[in-house]
C-alpha cells in the first residue's frame, strides 16, 4: 500500500477522524483504505497464526500441552511412586537396590525433565503471547472500522434529517 491514496480516502480520513491521511499511523491508514473500498477488515487470526508456526513450534506446543495436563501429572506421579516403591521395598528385600534413599538418580532424572520442559513451555507461552498481541491488533482494526462506519451512518442520518427539516420548513412557509 505504498501508492498514494485517492482523494476519497484522504477526504474520508479528514472528515471522520479529523486528521490528515499522512498523519495517520500505518494500521489506521489500512483500515481507512479498506473502509473506502468497502472491504472487510476481519480475518481469522488462528489460521494466520497456525500458518506461521514451524515444525519445532508445533512440537513445542504439543510437549507443553502434554506437560501441563492432568494425564502427565498422574503418569509422572505414578512413575515416581513406582520408582520409590521399587527401590524402598522390592529391591531392598532382594538386596539389589540401584537407587537407595535419598534417590539421587531419581533427582537427576527429575532435574533433566525440568531442564528440558521449562524452555519448551516458555517457547509455547511466548508464541501464545505473540498470538494475543496479533489478536489485540486485529481487534483494534475491527473496532476502528466499526467506529468509522458508525460515524459515517451518523453523518448520513444527520444529512437526511437536515433535508427533511428543510423540506418541512419550505412547506410551512407561505
């Protein structure tokens, strides 16, 4: 949209927003141009966001989704309970404990899981924050267009009312 806007767009910007076209931020310029061309501003942000994700992004989102689920918590809790039970009861009776209390090997595994899982979850959260910012920008554009359309409707109604009043006054005058 680097081309100079037609006079209708400049006039619309001046009339509805009380600002010159050249003084508007780029986002507002795009909205006013779409209003002038009678084009929709709304779009599906979810599709836009999904198309921009790489394979690694999708994997990170799935890992973060699973890591934050009750399924993961229950499975992980069960695995820890089994580890402790195996090392505290079963293998003690056989005198072959491979990770005795205080379970140093278990702590190592837990630390490794946390070290891998934390950055993956942060990557997923950063992507969701970027998607939220994109959604907020889109909401602003849609709201701005709605506001501009309402202003244009008010102008049309005021113009119609003025014409009707002028016609009424003309008929009442002898």
